[in-house]
């Protein structure tokens, strides 16, 4: 019994050491280009277009420059940085990634600034959890939400949504598509 426990500990230490070594010596630029290639084909099959100018490697992730997503809305960012969290992924048995972005804007009829911000994403079989979601532009979102992986719709959500005055009149129409609630002149994405 003691010998079996020692062997299991050795295997675990070897696995953790191997993963850490791969992490330290990961060619992040190439990993980012591969990820963008996969994202491009996946989103294209769903009717969306993805464009970007370049991918650069970071110490613990990669940055995509001049990223654009086109579909029902046009979204663009001057840069998006993805930093996978290996320890949290191993402990939670699900991929966890910290995403930060700069210079974001969305066009739904008119162009609105999203600004800079970020989100912590955890993906499992049933849902994607977007925690610590924050933006600082004219069109801003602060809170959390989940996306059901089967239906691709918002599951649970509790986030404050600030929109420019010229877009506020459209929020009533957006209730047809999103779980929006208005309280005291502010809009919230809420679903329990």
C-alpha cells in the first residue's frame, strides 16, 4: 500500500513537472496562430468572419492585434491578450483563461466604444462562465454571465449594462433577445 502511494505521488510529480516545462517553453506565438486558425474555421461555419493583423507571443500567453468579428454585429479590438491559467485549469479540470482587451468597439447600426477591459473565462462541457467581466467604454458591462454550450444563449447573468444616451431608446427592443431588466434608470443583464 505504501509503495503504491509513493508511485502515485511520483507519477503526479512527473506529470506536474512535465506540464510546467511545456508551459515555460511554449511557443506562444505559434500557439496563438493555431488558436486563431481554429477560431476562424469554427466561427466561419456559424456565419461569422474573423480578421486580425498579427499574433505576438507573451510570457504566459499571446496577443492578437487588430481583431475584428463580423456577424449580426461588428466588433473590433486594437488588441486582445489571452493568458491560459494552467494551475486553475488543472485544479478545476476545465480550461480557464484570462482575457484582456484594448480599444474595443461594437457596431450595431452605430459605432459604440467598449474601451478596455477583460474577463476570466472557464469552459466546461455544459457552459462557459464569464467572470470579472468589465469594460470602461461608453458601452460598458460589469458583472458575470454564463453561456449555455448547447444553445449558445445566456444562462445565468448578473451584470450592469451602461449604454450611450443615443442607444438607450433601443434597449426596449433588445429585451426581445437578451434578459434585460431596467431598475432606477440603469439596465442589467439578469437571469437566475
